C-alpha cells in the first residue's frame, strides 16, 4: 500500500473540502432558494364546462423570516405573476412557532411575522385575487393576528368557510378549513354549498383527506410536509410531520377525492433542502382528462 504523503493528504483533503462546499452550496443556497414550477392538469368530473381551463396557482408553507425564506417567497411571487392565474390559493404556515416556544412562551411573538409575510404576498397578481387557509404554525401562534395581517393586505382567509366563484351562470366553490391542530370543521367549510356543485378544499394537512373523502369534495389542496425537506430516492423522506405521513408530496386519489400536496417554499428546523426543491404549483382544472407536466 503506497504511503500517504503530505502532498497526497493535502490534495485529498482539499478535494473533500471542495466537494463538501459544493454540496453545502447546493443544499443551503441553490435548492432552497429557487422554486420550480409544477404544472398539473386536473380533471374533475363534476366541474362545469364554464370552468374548463380554470387555473389555480398554489403556494404553501412560507415560514417567513428575513434571512432564509424571504428569498424563495419573492421568487415564487415572480413566477406566479408571470402565469396570470385565475386565482391564487395559499395553504398555510405563514409563520413559524419556535421549537423552544413551550419553554420561552413566544407563540404570540411568532405571529408577528405574518405582517411582513402578508405584505410580500399582497404583490401576487391574479384575476380573482388570493384565498388562504391557516396552517398548524399559524394556529399555534396567534391565528387572529395572522388572519388580520393577511386580510388587511387583501388576502381573504377561509377559516372553516366557503367561497363561491361564478362564471357563465355556473359555480365553483373554494372552501377552506383550519388546520387540524385547531378546530377543523368541514361541516362549516361546506355550509350552504349545494351537494351537486364542484368543490376545491384548502386544507393544510394532506392526511386529512381521509376525512374529506367522505364529503362531496372534488379536489383537496394541501401542504404541511415540505416534502420532508430531504428526499432519498428509493426511500423517501427520513422524517415527516404528523398529518403528512400518508400523502407527503404530489398527486393522490383518495376514494373519489383528488389530492395534491405542495412541497412548500420555506423550511423549519434547518434551512436545508435535498432533492426537495420548493414549489409553485399551477393547477389547470378540466371537465375532461388531463396530464401532469413538470417544468
């Protein structure tokens, strides 16, 4: 076996450091800060023909802070505004409750991040505006403060409430439920919605689809999982939060319900993403079959 000379040692160590630097740059800088656009063609059998081609832009899991998540949020807004969607939906977690909050009681302080986050999101442009629902971090901080910040900046918050959109005498309903960490009430979210009309449900935790599938809902849009932030090919995510273990990313069919779980924009715990690029989703609804296209 050849001796490990000083020159060879330095050369090997240098290559290792360069490799580590490249990976750190990818995981800490490039991937977390450059959202990709995912285009989804979504057939809904009950969708009125008047809404064929209706386009929904979905953003999720912002976890606003001025050091890390602000950058992918700004880039996502640029992407959405180039798309000219019919409506934008925001599926929760605008703020982050610190892991230390149980000890230092800073939940209400966490909610204050909703104001600068909402000011940024007010820049989103679509034909019909933006609709939001709250995530578990929003509920665990101060949901009233988060709601107020969003609504003050022109973003309607659907807290166990329905919202109707009318085109050519036909309706599409977009309904929103609070995170299941709070008081998710699907009965209130669907209150007044005719059972024969198409419904898109905004619900932060995707695994709640196991409840939603029992109601006359056509499509559920969720987030919460961050896609695990780390995704190992052939294995999946080493860690997923409760409420997103069964349907952590992408498209699913749950009974007759269609479900899409957005990977989100921000991060928690560590600002790292590996094989799990932040996402802007553009969902085009069809009253006939379509296909998913990633770009």
